[in-house]
C-alpha cells in the first residue's frame, strides 16, 4: 500500500502532537549522528519542545565549544563583508588610476576616429606616454596570438603531409601488386606449347637471316608445275 503524503500543518490533537514530536526528534538526532560518522562533520542540534524542555546533541566535543566556533566564524564573516564594503586606501587609488586610464583610452579612441581634434581635447605628454605604452602591449598580444595561429597551421599542414605520403605509398604498393597479378595471369592464359619470342630475340633473328617475301617466292616451286626445291 502506498504511503500517503503527510500534510505539513500544526497537529491539533496534543497527544498526537507529542507522539510525533518524540518520533521526529529521535529520527533527527539519529540522522545527525550518521552524518557525523559518515562525513566526519561536527554537528550540533538544539531542540526546545512546546513545554520549554531542551534537547541537544553535540557529535564532537561539547555544545559550548560548537557555539564558540560558530561565534568566531560569524565574526570572521562579518569582518570580511565589512572589508568588502569598505575598500582600503590602496584599492581606492587603484580604482582612480584605472578610471584615469579609461578616460585616456576613450580620448585616444576619439582622436583615432577624428572625433577629438578640437583644441580643448588635445592630449598632453603624459596621456601620450600612456597611450604609447598600451599600444606596445596590444602589439605584443597581437604578435603572440599570430605566432600561435601560424604554429597551429604549420602543425596541421605537417599532419596532412604525413597522411598524403602514407596514402601515396599505399597506392604505389597496390599498383605494383596489381601489375604483378596481371603479368601472372597473362602467362597462365597462353596456349600449351606456344612460345612467344621476346622482341629482342625476334630482331636478332631477322638481322641474322635477312630474307624477304620475294626471295622466298623465287626459290619456291609448286608440286603441280613439276618444280622442286
């Protein structure tokens, strides 16, 4: 049977309320001990019943020690928040310096785009020094990024070159294998007893016996005419 969802509201019956308080309190303390053992955590629980009775649990040490730790931690957090809300004098000086640099950069941008060429917005020597320093930093960043991109492209091209070389070698091997298989098949399909004279041997034979067709006909006598060889 599926357990129904308990509606969270005040239990009107005082007997049922006391029973539920005892059960939930015991379960809460049990879970706190399990959390302390499993996770090596310091857990402190204080529970006041409806009649003002105190129930407490300190898994490590005493409740007073946990309270002192809580006070110290809360005080440190408050000091950190107050320090963040009230920045020191050095931070204020840094903020003012950054604001000044921002103003100089904005004025420099206006001059670069031709919007600040009027006489009352001319840059002084210090502002020009600051602008020159920033330009040097920007150029260094641009060069560094450019070199990184170039090195990446070179590595990519080297990788592609290696892949193309491997593919070329593989294709060359396949061509050699197919050529060998074709030559072997040509030798196997020749008729039995047929011998094909190599081209160099044919040329040597013709040079050794330079006979023409006409010479063979003159020396030939047919059997019907009574001629003999």
